[in-house]
């Protein structure tokens, strides 16, 4: 099974693919998120693993917008523990490290490390795993990278220091996307069902309250809400929701029918087992 993702081989998205589908899935790297969605749309990959939010950095807004642009189904989710490692070519010692390359988000999640080692410069790079690939191919003097253990294994690099991130409660949530008619993936254990949806309302007093009351009146648990600008209508918004329950549960069906009556636009993005 070909699974598209953003980044180079060894990215945290590849770890998500392993957790979602196992080692038999074939990761297919792309430079940008929009390229991943386009590849799934034209059928050059069978599925896509995309990050949707991080516990420290927040939501990945580009991917919320792309979920609306394309008609795919969310069939599973997983949470990847983000462990940042200092990685260098074999033979380089920690004392020789002068510059560290990585994605800006990864660098900003390791500021305590740089505060302790002021001699080390930091350089932004487009991808965590890509930075490991670069230092192994180009061997810049004193160059090291911040990336996953998987990236170190793939590019045959050496981990000098493990777990240099500031906060151990660093997780990224990933969606598995498949064609619109796909069924939810089976998940290990008995985790609850989640349903993700997006809607818009008219910009009038009480509109959002009335929309959310469709869930509250049926005791449905809303676990996330995210607003995004509605293109073509300045200062109006789309609302992305995650709730506990499956789209064909009686309470959820009734809530969606109610919400459809008060919303200008409504789309269910998928029902899937919550990550453990």
C-alpha cells in the first residue's frame, strides 16, 4: 500500500505510517502538504498520513484548509511521541559539533539544549529527516541535525544525544486519509469513536450557539473546535469539530441532521477510532 506523506524518509510522518498500517505500507515522500493531497486525489498513492495538530505547536492550519479542498475520508488517527535526537555522521564527537540543522519547529522545541551549549549555532532546514540526509551527503564541517531515531537508522547516522526536546509531553496527531468511500480502519483495543466535521453559519447573533446546541442537547462530547477563515467572505469562518461518537450512532445522526438545518454548509470528514 502506497502512503503519501510530507518530508523525507525518516520523518515523524513515516513513524505515523508505521503505527497506522504496519511495516508493509510503502511510504512515498513529498516536499509539500498540497502535493500529498494532490497525489492521493489522482491515485498515485493509496492513502496519506498528515499531521493535524501538535500538543506544543498547535494546529497545522494548511492541512485543515486542504481537508476542505479535497473530498477524502479520515479513516484512522494516531499520536506520535516526538523525540528529538542530536544526530551526526559516524566518527563525529559531540565536542566537534558547531552547527545544528533542522526544521524551525524542531529547533524551537529544543531551546534549553541550545541555552546549555551556547557554542552551537542553529540553522533552519525544510525538514527534520531531510537535515540528516543533508549532513550525511554533504558533510558540512561541524554539522549535525535534530531528527528522529528512524532518520538516523535510514541514513546510517549516529545519535550523539537522545531526547533533547524541552518538553516530554510532545505529541503530534496524524490523520490517515483515504478515498471518500473508504471504511474506517480497525484499531487495536476498545478506544471510543470520533467523528470530524466542518460547517459554517451565517454571521448573525447566536448562530454558533445554535449550531453547538445540536450537540449539547444530545449530550455529545465535543473534544476539539477550530475556526478557519471562509475564503471569499471576509471575517466569516468555518468551524472544524471533533466529537466522540460515530456518524451513524442515533444521537450523532440526529445531531448532524439538526446541525444541517441551522448551518449554511456541513460536511462530515470521517468517523474513526480515537488514538490510544
